C-alpha cells in the first residue's frame, strides 16, 4: 500500500479519536452543569437520560447558564434590585416586597385584619427608624407600585341591620393592591431599638405566605381557596353601637348574646382543620357590607350568621333558620337550613320553628351573598321563656354545640363543589 495513504489514514483515525474523546467529555461536563443549574432552581432532572446533538448541547448549555443566574423573572421582578431570584420565582401574580430597615436581629410578625381587608406588620429590632412607604412595593402582574397609594374619591351610603344609614367615602385606587399604608414607630429606651408597625390596607382579602432574604420581606398574596381546603365565615350579628334586639325590660342586648355564642363556637372550631373567618370576635361595630364582602371575597363554603329575634308582642318564641332559595357551589340553601334546624333542635331546648324562606331584598347580607348562607334566629328576646334560657351561659354553649354539629354534618352531607 502507498505509504502516503497509510500516513493519511493514520492521521484521520487519530483526528476522529480525538474528536470522539472531546465530544464525550463535553457531553459529560454538560450533564453536570445542567443538573447543577436546574437543581439550583428547585427542579429535578436525570442527566444520564439526556441525549443531545453537539449543536443542541452548545445551545442548551448557554440557555441553562442564563436560567441559573437570571431565572424566569418578569420585567417588574428585574427592577427589584438585590432580590433573591429563587424567591421571586416562587411568588404568584400579587405580592408585596418590603425593604428591610437597618437592624442586626429583625423580627417580623403579621396580623391578619381581614374584616378591614388589612394586615399589620410589626417589625422589631430596628436600629434606626427609617421605614417609609417608599420601602413597601406592591406588584400586580406587570404593575409595580411604591410609596403612598393614589386614589380618587366618591361617596356611598352604608346601612346597618336596623336600617340606620351613614355616608362613607369610597376611594378608587385603580390597580394598586394597597389602599393605604400607615407606619407608626416606638423606641425602647433601654435597648435604643425601634419597633415599627406597618398597617397595609389591601384591595381584598388574601392568605399570606412570607419569605425573606438579607434585604427584603416578601409577602405572597394568595386566594384563600388556593391555601385552605375548607373555609367558613361565622357572623355574630350586630355589635358596637348597633345593639340589635332588646329584651322586654331593655336589660339584655342581642349583640352580646350573639357574640357569646360565637366565642364558644370558636373554641370548638379551633380544634378542626378548617379556616374560619369571623366578622367580629369582640364588641365592634361592623356594617353589613363588610360582612357579606368578607364571605364573598374568601369564597367560603358556608356563611353562618348568628342572631336573636324580637317582636312587638311577647308570645312568639323558639328557634328558626332563615334562608333564600339559592343554589351556590352545588349546595341548596334550603337543604343547608334544614340540616342546621335539625342539629340545633337536638341541643337547644326551645321551640323548633323550623326553616323560613325569605324573599329577595328582605335581608341585605343574604341578598348579596354569593355563597351558601343561612341566618340562625336562636330565640326571641321579647319572650320570657326564651330570654331566661339564653341568659344562662350553659344554654348558649348548647346553641354553639348545635351550630358546630350542623357545620360538621354539612361538610359530610353537603360538600361544596369547585367552580360553582
């Protein structure tokens, strides 16, 4: 054979061998880099199952290096300088980003003031009192807001359960999540450290997931239904300056009896895996609109309102359940009312008046509710027998037990359906 041909073949073989070794090494290195990059963003892959051409390898390596450093961030997220990219990628469409004030051992607490659509953040351990509204950023989709929220004003009339009206100012904040930011500070004169309370009014009611890094607190704002499997709203009728029904001698107020029953019901529900929102847990004035807005905003499974009755004459007596002839989330409110009437009748030694269908527009919160709702009239304060019964704490506990039994049975027999 021609020696020149042998030499050429040997050179080609050597070149091919080097190419194979180089490509194999590159593929091995690519698998390592890719797995590390994806793992940093929280995803799991198996490098041994990857098959790429050399062109695929070079293109994918560049993309994965970019993903590892930049992440899939939105334009808004890239404006938040120094933010943890891994945390940003976990956040939904609506969230708060709060720049941390100076302090070596900051502590954050969040209080959910849902009836006012607000949260209060308490940040302790601040070395200098420098927290301002400019440090509270709000993100909704591709919109970023900082500083004090802007608004336009209109007026509206709010009506309580006795028909009393009051003019209130309605503010329109556009697409901003926040409807107000109030910051107050106090200083511990021993440690010289500050504690700042940040009251943030929001556009609606959320469930909250908190993250933090060295520079920021991140508060992810979720729909309650995205976080909780079971959601209730319990309403103690009246409250504050709205006393509700009165006993014959004007000694006992309905608002206090309603609240007492609710607080005992709360003790029972606290033991269950149910997220419960209460319209009030003390003697507060709460208008009708915020009560029903709470129920609708959290898209609760059942909305239960606790009341006592009254009449101009003293002989009407007993317990009755009011309902509208509605069907929300696959639950007929008539069936819900019947179930509660049966369960309360087992624990409450008052006349069983059954269920009563109300007409549209009769009761504001029932008319505006878009969730399964009933209103429980426990007894008549204008009837001596009913009033004497409800005046005893043990009997009010029995009412709470009956309502609790109704709730648990409703979850078993009348489960709500998503999307209805």
